[in-house]
C-alpha cells in the first residue's frame, strides 16, 4: 500500500499531493488498474484511441476495479522552507 499511495500522490493532476494509507491493509497485492491518464496540456480525450478514451479516471478506476476510494481531507503535512542560499565557492 505504501508504493500505491506514493504512486497516487504523484498522479494528482495539478500538483503532487500526499496520499495517506488508512486501509489497515498490510499484505502485498498484485492487481492491474485500467484508467485514462491525465492528459498533457493541449491534448483532449478526443485525441486518444477509442479504447483508451472510454476508460475511467484514476479515482473512478480505484473504486470500480479494486474497491479503494480516495477521500480528500485536511491535516498536518511537512513543509520545507529555504531560508538562505549561498553561491557555490570555486574549487
């Protein structure tokens, strides 16, 4: 589940978001998800092959195909702030 959460967080449309596993599942699972990927700027679903165009979105595929649901929530998240930068020194 840790790998799946990392993958899902990276797949978020506008910016990577943390996905937290609250399933309680600890086993290893092998499954295949079929979904339409997020499309790059300027590409529409009409530009895709028909068999890809008709696939569900990633959140819908998770729920329909393996019974997992992404639920948006708020909570603490790590934030990194750069407070100082120096130019590199010559060798």
